C-alpha cells in the first residue's frame, strides 16, 4: 500500500488526500467517512449554550491503538466551540462538541486526522 503521508524538505508533514461528509438529521447523528483525514460538516440543529453533544464517526482507517485529533475548522463563532475525541475503537471514534457560548444553531465544520500508532 502506498504511503498516506507526504514528506518534503522544508514542508509540513500531512496526508495527501482526505474526504468530507455532512451530518444528517441532527448534531448527534453518526457519520461514515473512510479516509485518514477529512472534514465533517455538522448539522445546523440547535445546540444550547453550555451543552455538549457526542456522535460516532465510523471509519475503516482507524485502529484501536491510533490517535485521532480534531479541530474546529469553520462555521462556529470564534472560540465558542470545543471539539475533542472522546473515544477510539477499531473502525470508529467519537467526537464530542461543547457549545461554550449562547449561539445555538451554527453549522460547525470539523477537521480530523488519524495518527497511526501502536501499543507496546
């Protein structure tokens, strides 16, 4: 299998391909995206201030020993949403998103990347 990473002198390390998916129904609806990196557009359903939601990302690229990172890309009021990976398993991971403000119906876009790792 070809490497999923691109390394060039003086350049950043990262994936050369990714994917994107849009959440349906509401902010707790799970998504399927079988790529080592990508973007998840969350549903624009209301998430009350000081509330949190968790959804499952089904992804065939993920092993239970991997590290998955997530960040808020766009669509959210600056600094008012916190996104983190709350569980990792073979074939899936959970993302939790907290609304730290009072704006309730934003379409938050998240970036994620899978870092391949091994347990010793």
